[in-house]
């Protein structure tokens, strides 16, 4: 599921790309029927402010998974190491930021 299918360049015979509101369990559940697993790569548009997009969406995803009988969930994220305001941590400054500079651009 994506906000806009035109934004997903991925194509495969076993991949379905559909437009859906991830905050609405009833809207996403039909697309999960028959799936072996769900992969979530959700994230906010910016990391400069606190957000609940992931926690709100995962509630909807888990509800839809229960209804569809899907038992496996994998989540990936490019969230910064540490929490907001901890930019001076060793991991953030010397590991995460250099390795993921495109993600952290402007932080």
C-alpha cells in the first residue's frame, strides 16, 4: 500500500501495489487477505518533529492483519538512532548520520 501507486517503481509478478489509507483497518484489510506476511516501511515526511504516524498506522495494520488472518509482520525504518534532542550521541553523530546522510539531510 502506498499513498500513490505512481510513486512506487517496484514491479514483480507477486507484488501488488495499491493505494490505501494506512490509518483505516477496514480499507487495508481486504488487500491482506491471502498474504503470507506484511512489510511496513512507514515513516514520517520529516524527522524534525515528534510524530505518531508509525504508532497510529501500526494499530490499523495489526487490526487488519487479525481480520485477514495474517500472522507475520516485518517493519523497517530509517528513523534516526536515538530520540529527538539526542543528536549529540556517539551513534548518531559518527555512525548513523554519516551512513545515512541522504536521510538526515538538513537535520
